[in-house]
């Protein structure tokens, strides 16, 4: 509710986004035909470059989708979506940008906010996500944002949700 109030006041999503990463997972507990369930995860990395003398920015998008066999929770799908989004962002070799990461998973954000100094008892994918975030922060500024899902008011959130659902059928196996 608070996030939607911020959105309605124009405070949820930064107006200027040099680079953004939108992530979402689609968890399926059961399959329709009795086979093992397949879930999905997706990310969109959007980079806006502004060039002198050009009226509108050049926008490049990099979309990643993966199928997840035997996922155990929506959190698992979400952290995998974040992982593939960070991989895609790192591949772009950007520097000097402000990167906004948008997720509808409070669990992922809380997990990242509470990481221990040593990762001894932390799930390996969470450790990898933390390492990838640290790599991006070396040359960029990174901000994490919670965005509510299924609102029909945040087009990017609705779009990444569709990509995550499509990943169940069309994504790369992971």
C-alpha cells in the first residue's frame, strides 16, 4: 500500500534511469499434467545513453529468461531472476552509471540488506548475487527498489511479470 502511494505521488520510480534492471520470478507449485513443475525467472536490463545533439536517448534492452525445474519457492525464482539480471548488467561493462534494480520481492531485498560479513552459512546463490552487486558497485552507483506487482499501473512491472511467465515455456534451462 505504501509503495502504491509513493507511485501515485511520483516518488517510487526515479524519473531519470541511466540503467535499470527489472526482475521477476514465476513460481509454479504444480503442473497441469502431473509432471514435475517448471517455474520461470526473467530480467530486463535497460540502458539509456544520451548523446550531445541528439533529441532522444538511445535505449538498449537485454532480456534474459530461464526455466527452473523443481523450484521450491517463489523466493528461489526471484533470487534467480536477480542473478540473471546482474549477469546481463555486468556483461554490458558499464561504468559511471546509476543503476536502479527493481524487484517485487521484499524477501530478496531483506536478505540482501541483512547479509552477514562472512557468508559461511548463506545460500550459494545469495552469495553470488552479493558478489555481483559488489562488482557493479565498483564502477557504478546501485540502488535497490521494491515495486509492487500486478497493479496495472506500473508498465515495467507488468511487462517483466509476463516475461517471467513466458520463461516457463520459452526460457533457457537452468
